């Protein structure tokens, strides 16, 4: 009898066909609506595996109900939606999808920086709303990106690739990270500095840090007040790293110039959220890795991880390594 995999979002046909070769599939039928918690808790009782996304909460309550559950393939790099200790306690492997989305997410982060700096969304709406009456010297004038200073908070794989893009724009690259990144320093001329130095010097502060206990709430009003008044803040990592009320207040007070956000504290963000009323905020619906090629590659990685577990092999992207010791 084939193992049962419960899939929490509707997947493309080519991935379903691949899964059906080895598994019984039970799938939530909606691509853009989250599976209700009560349904997920019911489905996990019979599932041998889950294929999940970042907005699914995977905690002790869930794992305790999964009597047959052996593995969760989480379609994301980050796993802040997963209680790893609880997963290991119940002998459940947690796998993620790193590497395949690095370049794609870096592209989006830099595109968000460009869009915010050059007021692209605002300008596109200006044209669509019939407001463009004439060419004007300072009409929708943004700010240059080339030869400016980019401050990257979190110089991991994605941060390093964003730095590569910044180098192509002749930007000065400074960064703050848990540890020095000598390769980025040597290859790209990146300069390590303290968080305070980065905030004071950068024209663009780009947050790419993972969400951890240390980074949660890292950006408060105090941090925005240390930035230049014409600086732009970009967040393409996780929403809870930023105090959104503090960001709103800083933008309203003119303490920073603008913000580009792909992530929010609560997702999806409500249309009535105060940040969305500001013309100097570019807001995107968490689409960092959203290209057809990359999303398919993420799904294929999930499939590879499921295959490894059920073939009694170690998955390539196992997150909770202590699962291995509980296995034998």
C-alpha cells in the first residue's frame, strides 16, 4: 500500500503526476486559500507525510495527532513555521527547499529596491489613472541606485547574491551578519560593520536575515531613526523582524524616505493596513521565490525529500538533524 501524502495547497499537474507514482495523494483543492487549521489537524491523523507551505503552522498539537507521520516537506527555505523540537520528539523529519530559490529571491529583492527607489508602482498607477498630463522636470522623481551604499542585514546565500547584483550597479556594499563573510568581502569588496554603522551609512537597508529569537523585532523605531532621512528600507526576509507600527511612524515622520516590503507580520496583509495607505510604500504579496521555474524546483525538492525518507535514505535538505538519531 502506498504511503499517504497530504498536500496543503493545490499543485501543478506535473508534480501531482510525479507524486502519484509512489504515493496516495490527498490535496487541499485551493491554490490561493490556506487549508483551515481544523482540516489540517484532521488530515494529519491518517497521513504518512505532509507537503506544506510557509503559512502552515506545524507545532506539537499537529505532530501529536500524526500517528503515522514520518516526514514534512516544507516548501520554503525558512522553517520558522515549524516547531523543530516537537518534530524531533515525535520522530518526524522536517525538510526544506534551500538553494533552488537563491537567485530568484535575490532578483526580487533587488527589483523591490529599484521599484521603491524609482517610484515605479506609483508611476504605473499614475499613468493608469489618467493623471499624466505633461512631462515635468520633477514629476515622480525618485532616487538613484547606482553608486549608492547598500547595507545588507543578513549576508547568507541570498544576501550574497543581492550583493552581486549591487556590485553591478557600482554600489558600495556594507553588511551586518552573525559572522564575517570573507568570500563576499574578497569577491565583492563588501565591508563588515556593526548594525549601528550600517544603519547610519546605508542609503538602502535591505533585510535578508532569517527569523530567529534574536532577529524577531530587530527593527524598531530606534533603528529607523538611526537611518538617513532619505534612506530606503527593504524587507524580503520575514515580516516579524520588523515592528510595522514603528515603520509606519518612521515613514509618517519623515525619518526615512520609503519602504519596499515583500513580507508582513501577518499574511495576507489586510487591505486596510495603515502601511498600504502610504504612497512611499511598495507592498508585494510574499513573491520572493515566485517564478515558474523556481516554484517547480522547490516542489521537486519536496518530492526528492519524500522519496528519500520512504526509501530509508537521508534527505538532502533535512533540517532537524537529530531526527537521524531517533530513527534507528
